[in-house]
C-alpha cells in the first residue's frame, strides 16, 4: 500500500475504529502516533500521546511531539468522537456543546494544526463521518433516540471534508471522509438488542460491520492507490445509504 515509513497520526486511537485503523496502518509499515484523551500523559512514549481534541494547546503539543520525534506528519486521521443519546428537545445544552466540540471542532482544529506539515509531505487527511450525518436512524418500538448533536456534528464533518479538499488541494493535500454504517463499537453499547437489530436490518448485508473492514477502506484512502481521490464521502455501511 506504499505506507512504509509514513508518519500517521490517529485520534481516538485507544479503542474501536481508531484502534483498528492505527493497527492496520502499522501493519502496512506506517509509523503510527496514537492520540487519545484516555491516555495518561504520553503513555507508551511518543507513540501514545494524550490529546483533548477540544483544546487547541493539546493539538499544538501533539504536533510538536510528532515533529520532534518523527518529523512532519504524512497522514492525519480525525476519528475521535462522542455521542449523547437524546432526542431534539431532550438534548441538554451541555451535551450539545460537548458533542459538537469533540466531533466538529476537533477535526477542524486538527486540520489547521497539521496543515503546514501535511503540505510539506503532500499528505492526506481522512475524517470519520457517519451515515447518520446523511440520514436518520430507524424510529419505532424498541428503539432509543439517536443523538441530534451527533448527527449534526457528522454532517458538519462531511462539509468540512469537502471544503478542506478544495482549499488544500493547491497545497498538495488530499482530504476524504469515511462514513461508517453500523459497527460494533462503544457508541452502540447503550442500545437494547431490538434497537441494534433495527439499525442492522437497515443495511442490505444485514449485519454489523467489523472495524477491520473500515480500517481496510481507510488504508486505501491513505495510500497512493487513491492519489486522484479527494473530497469523497465514502460509505462503508453494508449498503445502508443505498437502501435508505
């Protein structure tokens, strides 16, 4: 895949999609810096760095560590995300602000922070969006609300991806997004079985995705095989959006 020696920064890398993405990039030869708010300060050295994506100073510190230890980044994966399971009127101001800060402000600030380095390396940005930034989850008996803040934040990530792809193309930076469907991650832990089944049944393939499957798609967007691909929102969803 042509990732040998490439410097990859993955946010939200302590588990789920982020961990699978980081593992896959490492398997393909990339030097991976895993960043997550769950890490103690630099647990595991420069390869694991604590990052609060809502704090600009935390982003600046991460960039400085990557530069000092490895050199300018070749790849930024904006994966860190949170949710708040509540309907439109039931969402608190605090939850709304928190979700938008992590899911929308975080990727925007990450792109700003690493843009100069990625321009030097003619690098790549992959944002993690969601099918629920395009459509809404199923409603009905046995379901619980999705997060209006989560859906709004992922729609923002999709538009950020397009804007960044256009504005950063002259600097040699490609920007794309993956739109995961229903994957077994911590964001679904609070769903009762019937609600999870309603979401799974929305996809023609009728099963949850495995995080490794998303990681393979990410590796394609990160590598030279996708050198003429930018501004793309790529669903990895078992056909969910096609059937919606």
